[in-house]
C-alpha cells in the first residue's frame, strides 16, 4: 500500500511539473509574438508619446573621461520599453546643458539593461580612449520586454557610431526598415528575464497543483464519502443490507453491505 501511494505521489509531482513547464513555454511564446506584433504596430509611437515619462541619468569618470548614462523608460501593464543613451566628454561641464533628472540611471533602468549598457561600453571603450571626443554619442539602445504579471522576455537593439546600421544585441529580428533606425527593427524577445521566469513558473506550478487536487477531490472525494456511508458511489442509493454487489438502482458494481 505504501509503495502504491509513493508511486502515486511521484506521478503527481512529475506530471504537475511537466504541465507547469508546458504552460510556461506557451506563455513565453505567446508574449514574444505579441510583443513583436505590438512593437511593429504602435510601439515606437507609444514610446515617443511618453518620452519624458520616467527619465534618469548618472555620470561616472573613467580614465579622466566623463561618461553620461541616460535612461528613459515607458511602462504599461504588459510591456516595458527602455531607451539608453551614453555621451562621452573630456570635460564634465559639457553635460551642463542636459536637463536635470528626477531619478538616477539605476532607479530607471533595470539590472539587465544596466548590464548590457556596461557590456556595450566595454566593447566601445577602445574607440573612446583613442578618439577622446569633446562630446559624442557612443551608443544608443532600445530594450523591449513583455509579460504579465511579470516581465518574461526581452530584446535589444543598439546603434553605435561604430556601426553603419543598428545591431540586434538580443532577440530574433523579424523586420528591418529602410532607414535602419532603432525604431525600424522589430525583434522577437527571446532572452529570458530570470526573475520573471521563476515567479511565473511558480505561479503556474501553484495553479496546476491546485487544479489537479481540486479535480481529484471532485472525482474521488465524493465517491469515498458515499462508500464509507454505505451508499452507491454513482447515484447515492442506500446499499446497506445489499449483498448482491450491484446497486439495484443504477447497476453500478458495489461492495456488499450485509
């Protein structure tokens, strides 16, 4: 009996995990396709319409060169768009014309955006050190993420003075416009945001487990209650005193109740 029960529990756990992973995969694919479709239709226009919605900037110094990080974000219930821009100058006063910001760069840009910006700056640093421009844009980036209730996937596009056209740094490009601007490249988000993946996976795990437990009780719980009370498991006919092993009301096999 204990082996059978242990096997049932293992089967329950394995199938619940498989169903949860399948639902998580379907959720990721759905949000990725939806995000690319949404960006192709109105993404850039929506973003430009609220360009000053959430903006932050930070200045750091590296090898006597001042670097201005700027991030602008636009968030809705199901998607987030981030635009980052980096300016480099020998003199910090070159940034005095920039509008004061209410947030720092770290407050506006999520961790994965900051990580990609730092990576891009490292790749471009050879040019920065060799040219030492008075004030030049080193690179600009768009990041697009989607998902609900947690962001699940992201894609990114970079435009650098070292590149003739924007470069996809994350995602699968599906459309490239004629002007090759950042807004002309539509990408399927495929890079996972692990925090969102874990939280959404836990949500699906809880939903599947609760649904399976509820189905079990609806299917077997009522039958067990009726059996213990001496009733037919199907029609609830009183079988006490019945020794035929069959319910006389509906014909369902039943244990004898002398």
